[in-house]
C-alpha cells in the first residue's frame, strides 16, 4: 500500500522537478505566445510554428543536423562496435590497457580541446570545412560512447554460441552477422541512438569544424539567440523536446513490451512442462 | 554407493586389440600450453571408428582442452591430430567433419528449435526441401516434434539438451564430441539420457567422444575410458579393466571406492604374491599379475564390495581375514557401507547388500568382527 506522502517529501518532489523542468515548461508555453516579445504573454497562437515552416534557413539547419547525426552515428556505431569487439575479445595483447584507457579518454576530454585539435588537423591536411568535416568530428567523439555501450553488452555474451556456429560450418564473418550481431543488437542500437543524440546536441565541436553551408541547428539557434530570442526559436526548441520525448517513450515501451513478452513466454513454457 | 553394471560390453567390438586396425582419430604427442600452464602434456591416444570413448578426469586435467583441440577451437603447441589418417593441422573448425555438443548447449537464443537444428544444414548449402526433411528426422529422433517453433528459453533443461544433441547430429558428422553433455540434468533424467546416448550411438554407427568428470557416466556409456590427470592419460582401457585392474592408485581411487593397504612384498610365486602390512602387522595374500618383486614396496587394494564381514573367522585358509571393530555404518538403502577399524590408524570399508528388509542389524556398532576377502579379489598397485 502506498504510504501517504509527508509534507517534506512532497515539497522535495515539487522543488526538484520544478528546478529541472520549469525552464522547459516556460520555453514551451511561450512558443504559443501571440506576442513577438518572448516574456510578455499576449494570448494563444500557433503562428510561430507556421512561420517556422517558411523559415528556409532554420529548416536547412535542421536538415544538416539530421544528416550529420545519422551519418556520424552510423559511422561511429561501426567503428565503436569494432573497437569494442577487439577490446572484449582479443584477450591480453601488448598495450591493451593503454588502448582501453585511450578509448575512454574522449569521454572526459573537454569539447573545446577536441574541436580545436580536429580543426588543426583539417587545416594541416588542407581539408575544406563543411558537412563532412562535422561528420568526421562527430564520429570521432561519439564512437567511444558506442564502444563503451557495446563492450558492456559483449561482456555478458556467451562465446560458445560463436564456437557452436563455427562448429556447424559457419565461417567467422558469417558467424558475426548471423549469431553475434543479433545477440548484441540492443547494445549496438542503443549506441547508435546515443551517438545520434550526442551529434544532435553538439554545439562546440560543430562550431570549430563547420564551414559555409554547413550550419547545424544548435549553431543556428545559438547565433540567432545572440541577436535576440524570437518565439520561433521557442517553437523549434519545443519541437526538439517533443522529438526527444517521443524517442524516449518509444524506446521504453519497446523494452517494456519485450520484457513482458518474455515473461509471458516463460510462463507459457512452464505451464507446458 | 549404488553400483551399476560395467557399461555396454560388446564382446565382438574390440578394434583396439587388432593390430591391423587403423585408428579413426589419433592424437600424436600432443602438447598444449597456455602461457606457463601445461594443459595437455605429450599425449598420444588412438580412437577407433564407432567407438564410444570417454575422457574422464577432474577439473583442469586437460580433458576439455583435448576435445577443443580436436574440434579446432585450440591449436596444439606441438604434436599432430589425425582424422582418418589426415592431419588436421590448419583445418579451421568450420571445415572439420566433427560436431560438438556444448556443455552450455549453446543454442542460438534468437532462433527457434527448427532453425537451430537446420543451421548446420543451411551452412552446407542443402536445398530447402532436404533441410526440412533432415530437420524433421532429427526432431523425431529426439522426440521433440511438437516443439519446432519454440525458442530455447521456452524449453526445459532436458528439452534443450535434446535440441543441442539433434543440432550436433543433423550434419551426420564423422565424430560427435560431447562436452559434459548431461551435467545440467538431474540424476534420474541423466541416467535415462545416458541409455539414450548409447542407443543413439549404436543406431547411427558414429564415433562418439565424451568428456566427463562423472565416473559412473563414463562407465555406463563408454566402450573405453581414458582416465586423465595433469594433462596425461593414466590408463586407457574398457570400463571393466579400469575398475578391476586399475594401473595406479590415482585411477583406483578415482573410479569408485577402494581400500588401499601399503606394504612390502615378502614372497612371490608367479601370480601368487604375499605382502607384509606394517599397519596390520601381518601378511596378506593376493593373486595378481605384477612386475613388482620381492622386497619392493607395493600396495594392496580391494574394492569394498569384495569384502565380507562375519562374526566367525572364515574356515578357508586361502582367504585373508583380519579382525576389527565396527566403527560406523552408512545405510544407503540398497547397500550399507561398514567402516571397520582394523588398526589404530586404519579403517577399511566393506559394502554389504541389504538383501532382506532391514529390521534389526545382525552386525552393529562396536561389534568385534572378521573382515575377509579372497586372494583373487585384491590387486597390487605399484604406483
């Protein structure tokens, strides 16, 4: 039976969640403001959302962001999974500790340093900056997140499954796609989602490595805010919040359903024995 | 402890006694090191076609490593492995006509029973029709027709074990490797499955190699047993020979229970040997072929079921008889194990079958009794 919350608990709850969500609530509320002034309420309207559809620059930035996110997340997932496989599988080799330490380093490296060093690299190799340099930069810093997620999934993986597949005549590469990948897929998918969100989120590294025609949404928002916040910004941010919330809800429903299905199947199996 | 018959004794099947017979599998001077640990030490072993061979030993004795070397998951540090006379060096596991049933069963969790069994056939590039008929054949062989669409986690332990068996047999391998196949099953199911394995092996006429730490399992299923310790084979013989003529103290004590009395040989005439035991302070006679000679230190070993207990001293002079006191009785249902204290530092065990319903023990705690055994019941161990 749930206990009646005490006044102290209730106050803590309200304070804590207000601290977290009040700014976002304000952002959303004012995206429906009639007035052009962000802080003065003048009635409900959806006109800023309509205006958004006609703001070519913002839409373009959104498209660049999604493109960069999808491509860099995919590349980071491939590279990160490979790195995780080597670190989890190769056993002890010379410099293994160094390598596993080095893969975690970008997690704690200041973004400014990462962005700057990549910029210096691109300048040194005389690479014109644009969408591809952002993609490479994002791949670099998000692949280590993927490696960490996939590695944790691999640590619980039963190697004898791969041996069984090979024993039954399956060559190693085919074994990876038929047996290993389906088993670690939740980890790989989570890694991709993480990499995609990180890329969507990033302002600092993208600013260092972008060029003409490759402005991402965070960069666009940031530069517009410096000229003054318009309700249009509120509207696009609300859409972003909506997108992220939807993603989280779908992901949790999927995992919950999978868990329920498994419990149900096990119950059925037990009934048949 | 319950005793079982000494395995399937097929008197006509003795290829290892025929010098003209070619081995089906041969390990030749195999050594496998993991770093500084020697898992398999200069080991040679010949296994014949249609033999059911058991590698028996405690954990870390190298039995699993030997099996994995044959499957191709490990490469020998030195030595060669032959299958039908062909060197297997450099042949990857997926190209060896050998299939293995894993201890964990290693069923693919994301595939149903049918897909699991069909996996190996699919790898062979068989037609869909043939895969279906072979899968069906395997399912009926292990009596799981109704479970085709189940996923592994929807099966009981015994059912999983049978799926694993069906999957490893589906490709009709030349050799089937069984890595502790029944370890996860309960005792009753394990005993049933052991008999099923024997039937299956005879029915399919395949060569089976089983790795186990369970001596009763090895005795039940195998034609020959290799008892292993520290990476070497101590004895390779039929279950009957292993039990009745163990070649060393380790083998004798590993298989079943045995009483061992240390002593020195005082007289020897052909197979009739007399041994002086300082613990008992007396002479014991035994009829057993041994290379040990007068003056050598040796041990006399007798299985507890070959001992008799009586209040009166046996009449027969050729029988060994020593006096002792009943120290403890372990009632096992079918038999009782009597611990008889025969000297201050020596307790011997005798097994008595409970042939009648037990109401009152004729021989009980603290009774003074005679422990006797025939001279051809014991064996001489020299190492």
